C-alpha cells in the first residue's frame, strides 16, 4: 500500500458570473450620522476650514477612528517641538502619542520627482527626532478617509510616491 495524498478540491474559485463585490461601507452602516448628499459620502468642510478638502477629510476622520478632538493625542499643522524652525516645515498632522507625522499629498503641488524629494527630506528630518513621517495621497483620503487614517496609524504610507 502506497502513500496517499489528501484530495484537493477541484474547480474554479472565481466569483460566479453576474456577481459583484460588495460596496464599501457607507457612513450610516458604520454608525456615523447621515451626511449631506453632495456627490460625496463624506461631510463637506465647514466655513472656518482653510486647508484642502483632502486635509479636511483626514481631520474629520480622527473622530470616527476613535482619536478624539484635536489637541489631546494629535494636532493639525502643529509645529513639531514648539517651533517650525527646528525642522524647517510643519507637517499636516502630528500624532503625538504614536510619534507619527504625516502629510496629505496634493497632486497639484509640483512634479512627481519634486514631491518625492520633498517627502524624503521630511522623512529624514522627522526620523532624526524619533518620529515616523508618512504620506497619504488625496485620492485615498477622498475614497475612504477613516481607513486611510487607520492605515497611517499603523505606520504605513497610503501613497503611490
């Protein structure tokens, strides 16, 4: 009697024709209040907001992601270490308890190579202060800011740069 190998299932494993993958969760499905229907599932920036729409979505995502209001665990455009002259720039977001900083990449700010150089320099500067500097693309913030923020908080970029 020889060695018997286990039987492997046979057949295609692709989804059946005519079936679609599930839609991403809407804010109502994940327990957030209803949002105005203006072509976006996410709330529009308030009148007092002066940053970009992508930055607003990342700012807004801190509350549903469980990070609380600004100033306690995180800050928006807070100069690191009390002075922008220490690092030469002000990151968009500073997660003080996790020692993570990140910028929201606006594709209109320059060429791809200029953006790569700028963020590489910022990363080196922040790492010299024991911070991890990450990058989030505006398109990821528009698609799902909560998921993008949670990914950034694990120490991973959400960017094609």
